[in-house]
């Protein structure tokens, strides 16, 4: 039986949805980026354990800490969105519900990301 893929799709490694390989690599790259960011976050939170709120704000007012926290939050939410997209694609079979859930996931990735970046910007610059 002959494959239904065009030669260009065979070369690019694209599946039936034309984006499977790219999605796979975005998941892997975001998970690899989360390893050092999660270690930084764990050590930072352990160091701030038991301190007052002012100490936390002073910690996040440093540009590197604010930048690393922003990268941690955005990467975590992005990776979460990619994983939930796979679950929805695999287990939700009605088109309307699939579209609704994918839009809901997108909202719950973008809204907290923007809110967090805004808050970190206010802390770091204000």
C-alpha cells in the first residue's frame, strides 16, 4: 500500500495533522528548560522559607531573579498547555467540545502568564 504523504511531508517528518513533530519537540525543549529553572526555583523558595513578605519582594526586585521567575512561570504554563492539548486531542472525540477545551486551555495559559509578567514587572521596576 502506498503512503498518502507527499515527498515534502516525508522529508519534514510531518504527520497527519502536519504539526506532530513540532509539538513533540516543543514539549521536549520546554521540559529540558524546566530542569534548571525548577532547581533554581526550589533553592530560591527554600532560601526564602520562613522569611517575611518584604524579603520575598526584595528578592524579586533584583532583575535576574525577576527574569528567572518569569521564565519559570511562562515555561511551566506553556509546557502545561502543550501536555493538556495532547490529552484533549487523544481523549475528547466531539469537535465542539475539543475546540472549547482547547480554547479554555489556551486562556488558562495566556491569562496567568500575562498576569504574572505584569506583577513581576511592577515588583522589579517599581
